[in-house]
C-alpha cells in the first residue's frame, strides 16, 4: 500500500491511495470466511457452502465491500492524523482494475492565519438613544393595532382605507370578463399606496378611477365600494397593563416600558450589525485562501437551505451553478471567518466561560424560544453536544466583546448608519449588474 500527496495549492491537496490484491487479501479471506458461515444455498447445509462457489457467486460484491472498508480505514488511520483535513473531503476517483486499487481524494489544509493589527481595523457601529417622539409614535401604532376600522361617509382622505374592486381593461379600455379582484383593501397611509392615493383622494363611494401607470402594465379600474377610517383605541391604565403583560401599572409606566423595550431592540440590533460589520472588515483585512472543498461544502449548504425554504424542493428551473457563483464571495467570507475566529480565540486566551455565563445564556435562549429555563437545562443535560454548542456561542460572544475593545469603532447615528448602508447596497447591486 502506498499513499502519495500532491500539493495543489497551499490549502488544497490531492491524496492517492494505491494498493494491490496482496495488500487486501487478508481482509478478503476474513470476509469470505465470515460469509461462508452465514450464506445459505439450496442443497447445502448452513455453513457448508463451498468457498469457491461463494467467491464465484458473491465474490465481486464482497470484495468491493471490503475495499470500501479498507479505504475508510486508511483514510481515518493514515490520512487524517497526518494531514488533518478541513472541510468535506471529496473522493474524485476510484478504480479497482487488474487487482490494483487507486483512490484519489481532494482534501483541504488549514491555512496559515497571521492576524493583522486589529487596532487598524475600522468598524461602523450604530448608536441611538430612543427619543420621546419615537415612543409616542410607537404608542400610536399600538393604539392603531388595538383599534378598528369603521365605515365613513364623504370623500376619501389621505388617512382612509378604501375597499375597491380592481377591474382589468383590454387595450380598448373595456373591462375584461373574469379578471376582477374583488374587495381589495388599500390603506392610503402606507408608503406602497402612494400612487393610489394620488388618484383616489377626494373620490367617493361609487366612483370609478382608471389606473394607468406606464406602458408596461395593463390599465385597470378601481371601483370604490367603501371608505373606512381608523378608530384608534384609547390609552388607558387597563390597556397599559394588558399590552405590557402586567409590567406597567399605568400610562406613565407604560411609556417607560415602551422606551425600555425600544432601547433594548436598538441596542441588540446595533450589536448584531456590529458583529456582521466586524466580520466583513476583519475578513477583508486578511488575505488568504480557503480550501476548495470547504468552499464547495458551504455553497452546498446554501443550496440545501434554499431547498428547505422552498418546501423541500428547488423551484423549477433553479440554476444551481449560477446560484453558487452568485454566493461564492459570501462562502469565502464565511470560510475565512471560521479560521480567523479560531485565531482570535487563541489570541484572546484569557476568555473564560463561567457557570454564570451559561446560566445567563440559557435564560436568554429560554426567553427567545418561549421555553422555561428548567426545560432547557434538561435538554442540555440529555444532549451534551448541544451544551458544547452553547459554550461555543458564549465563547464567540466574548470574542466580539474583546474585538469591540481593540478595533477602531466608527460611531454613526441611526440616520447616518442607514444612509451609508443604503449607499453600500446600491453600489453592490450596480457591481452585480455590471
């Protein structure tokens, strides 16, 4: 048996296993003896079938089974300890001809990651303190959700909700039979109803309004059937108790409760976006390749996720290779971060995970998933591997805490952050379209 290795790149290797029948004979003979004791054939007592007949009838299948077992054994005992493959190893060739075995694997090697000076890495972070005005706006939205629409008379206003029948028209402007969407509700306060609002404000029940946006869309008519206005709920102490699950006893406490919840939301969102921006900035600052097998593994996971999102089957005509090409940069980023994260955990070797950290994380997860703390404790007690995943989550969180202390943080207001993000998204779309 011989193992040869060719370095394709610093992170990609091709490994060949060559073996002869002589190398495999001990496994073959042992397997034939095992099957001789098990195989039953007409005319022979159990365990008495001639070995020659067994080899003639089942030899190829038995040998192939043992060859696969042999390859797995060599891979686990010889290749893994020596080369420590990363990513999902690919078998690119398998040949058993003329009593000679040749198997070729493509494996990934861990790249050398030399961390850059993190103090030179700049990361944006949104900083926002919730205002009283925002609290009032949220309370107004709450009162609307608890309110109801009621029918109104007179003309349509910008605050109205309108019930209409949408009737498709042919090129001559005549209604198309069978193409009417009845009882469509249009809330003219919504941004998406802007074009409808321009046409409908001032109209009354019974009016017919022709909608003709551009040459690409077929024209249609809106037949106004009903006009509604929002009747908001009244802000009372009882409503405050109900909407806060009893945490607020009156209106003033409810306002404080809303402000606290909104601040928690913004702080959590800022932390989540900081993490993603830190990953982007740090991966861009490091120049190294990831193994091809790892990149392919990550891309395949994206395809599998897309399949799950579509109910278990990819949509008809889904271009898998085109999708992978589109997602390649993201896959490389994800792979690079895996190795960088390992290097960061080695750098921040003073990170400790205490029982208090685990308790706090279990409490957060319980609140997030609607379970009790005791239920999650029992779950982790029965699933030790999941407990290790929990520890990894805590460890990674602590890594980001450390990063926030060493990288350059560019604090942006909510508006500045949003504008910058929108500009970056537009630039990315233009890049993809080029």
